[in-house]
C-alpha cells in the first residue's frame, strides 16, 4: 500500500542526516544557553565574558536550527509513518525495545520542538516550568536518537550513498522539504540576523522595532516599576557600602559600549549603551577583582528580580550600569533609572531597574 520512493529507507536517511545536523546544533547551543543562564558550581568561575556576541550567535543558531527542525522532522515522520502499521506490531524482545525507544524519541522530540517554538512566542500555556522541562526533554530526545541511530546503523550505512539516479518523485519531495526549511528560516531568522531583518515576517520580534530602537520583553507596567521612587538611590553593599544619587552616578567617569541584548526567547539586538563601569562601582565598595556580584531590581517580584554575576563579567570594562541607550536616557521599559548590560550574557541576566548591587 505504501509502495513509493518517498517511503524508502534512502529518503529517510537523506532527511535523517539533515535533521541530525539541525538537532546537533540545537542541542549544543541549548546546553550552552542553559549553562550561561544558570551556571552552577565550578562552571560559574570559568565562563568568559568574550566574545561580546558569543551568546547572541549561539542563541540565534539555537532558534534557527530548532525552527528548521520542524519541517525536517515532519518530513522524516511522514516518510516512515507506514512503519506504524507493521504487522505483527512486535516481533520479539529486541524489536519491542526498539519500537518503544522510537516512541520515546518521537514523543520527546515533538514536545521539545513544540515547547521551544511556543517559547519564542513567549507563550507558556502549560503548568510545568519551561526551562527544566525543555532541558530534560533534550537529554531524553538525544538519548533516544543515539539509540535509534545505533539500532538502524546497518540500514543507514546501506543507504548512505545513492545507488543509481534518484527517482523524480524523491527528488521533488526533497526539493520541497529544502524549500520549506529555507522559507521558515527566511521569515524568522531576521529576529537575530540583522541582514535578514526585512524578511522577518513571522518571528514575534523585529530587533529594530521598539521604544528607543529596541524591543522590550517585560515592560515597566508588567513589572510594576513604572513609577520610580522619587528618592531613588543606588545602594552598593560590600566591605565599604555606600549609596549614590543619580547626580553622583553622573559625576563618575562615563563609558560607552556597543552591546547586544540576546533574549533566550530568540530575538537579539545591538545597542549603544552608556553609563558607569560596574568594575568602578565595585572597586569603590572595596571589592577585590575576584568578587562576584548580586544585583537586585526595584521589581517587587518576578523570576529576574535578582541576578548573580560571576567575576569575569563584573570586572570586564565593557560591563556597565547603563543610564542611556542609543543616545537617550533609558525609558521606563528599558530599565530607567539604571540597568545592567554585560557582554556575552543571556538577556534575562541584563537586569533592569537596578536598586541594589551586592559584592559577594
Ligand atoms: N528586572 C528585570 N530585568 C529584566 C527582565 C525582567 O523581567 N526583570 N527581563 C530580562 C529579559 S528576559 C530580557 S530579554 C531583557 C530585555 O531588555 P529590554 O526589554 O530592555 O530590551 O531584559 C532583562 N531584564
Ligand atoms: Mo529575555
């Protein structure tokens, strides 16, 4: 019933290779993202603050490869779905294990791509925590994938190279899949790739659209920080604690840095920031260069109210307590009166509406 060149192992192998590349990129960049956002133990002390655009590139690749995997996985599943109707369904112990493995692989892969895609839309219509689920599902999917490739090793090897000319039907199908991948990439990648900005039609963000030329993830209204307390002061706690008014901060040496906001949800945008060096603020509090930093926002609550910064970022001369962006005083949505901007870090850690900095 399914006798066609589209359901043959050769088609599955060609698609599987492309899907494998996309998933490998997605998995590795995902691990990196997880590590950077939530560094635990000894890792925290070894994360580099350069290259400045490191996280921007890696998270851009993560979302691009994840989106490309959607048409690839769909085509792959469609190619092999006749296997669902195999008879008898189970031919013994090892066959049962293999089929169970494929069930876990397909289920975890579909759920992984689905949750990731919805995450780029900032839509969380489920009761479980996104990040932990996405992280552990990735391991499940990769484990299942390795088992699958091992089990199918001989079959894959047999069809790795094409024998004879490809049937027209298969060529057309693979051409259509390639075109789909190109299309979904073209209409979404502009959220992180500046020169694809104009074709960014379906991504939730255009990196150059927003107040002061920059998108906003969580607005001041959402965070409840719209009205900054009249007597706002920056408090710096450390061996020699002190407080600064806005005028005090403006009297310190000001620096400028071109740094990106690279949101974990997939968009990124570069901006020109200016303000005072975090290293200067920490030195003034008597902190050694090995000091880590904890920053607390004016926000009353929210997952990103408190942020920890390893020493390598805190002492980087590009890391600023920014007061201005693209030549203007920060708007409320971008973190007025002051925000953190550091090189090479996920957007979630670029704390807005800073109230307190603590030397750890
Ligand atoms: N205090 C606080 N800072 C925050 C957030 C937040 O929710 N609260 N969101 C972060 C996220 S997820 C991102 S991507 C950046 C976005 O910065 P922008 O809105 O100025 O572009 O701010 C970060 N800073
Ligand atoms: Mo973000």
